[in-house]
């Protein structure tokens, strides 16, 4: 009975801390960009992969929101098809597109591999569904291809590319690693992402 009460208090503490951090990140991001609509948009897209897992926990939303603010570029929906974001064309432009995506993939690939290792160690008997990520993978490849041939769309494609990567990791860890309520210390990797997001918002 005492153990259950202690666990309950830990769960409540974890939820409260998550709500406070969500509010802090939201306020900081809003003060930085001055747009309530843009701030709400980032929070909204952070909720999408969480809601798809059908796990509506404050901790889950905090994890996804911190991830989004830490790695997503500034949203720029304006498109100038007659312009050139690189100031050069041809092989150099293709090479720049490769650099743009490979930089984040070097972060995404190890993170996904680590998530798979942790999930398999935690629940080795639980069947993992990877086929549903095929559509994500196809869209990710499409983002790279479009950026290579239509350079003015690289900002939009990079945003979509990173969000799809975030969606894959978020869906996977919420389904197979973070099962329901989690102790505060289990969120340590995401506290680091939250600090990264704060640094990016305030000083980048």
C-alpha cells in the first residue's frame, strides 16, 4: 500500500513537471517569435505523433514538444520558385542538399538505433511493428528528392523531413519504451533536448 502511494506521488510529480516544462517552452518560444499562431502550431504538430499512439500523458507531450523545438528549423512557408537559396546550381547545389540532410540523419540514425536496442531489452517478447513506418520512409526520401530538383523548396522539405523523423522516433519510444506514466529520471534525455531547445530559442 505504501509502495503504491509512493508510486502515485512520483507519477503526479512527473506530470506536474512535464506540464510546467511545456508551459515554459511555449512561453519562451512565443516571446522569441512573437507569434501565438506559430507557437500553437509547433505545440500542435508535437502532439500529432503522441495522439496517434493513443497515449495522452503530459510526459509524452513534453517529450515530443521538446524534441520538435530542439531540432526543427524555423518555419518558412513563403516560396520563391524563381529564387535560389544556395546562390549556386548544379553539382554544388546537390552536394549542399546532401549536407543539409546527412547532418540530421547522423543524429536520427543513432537515436533510432538506441531506441530499438532499449525497447528490445525492456520488452524482448513484445512484437514491434516496423511496416507502418514504410510510408514515413517513402515521404522522407521524397523530401530529399524534391529538395534536390526544386531547390527553392528545401526549407519546407527539410521541415517535413525532420518532422517525419521525429514522428517515427516519438511513435516508437512512446509505444515500446515509455509505457504510461514514467518516473521523472526516465525523461533525462528529453530534459537535455529541452535545454537544447531553450538555448536555440534564446541565443541561436
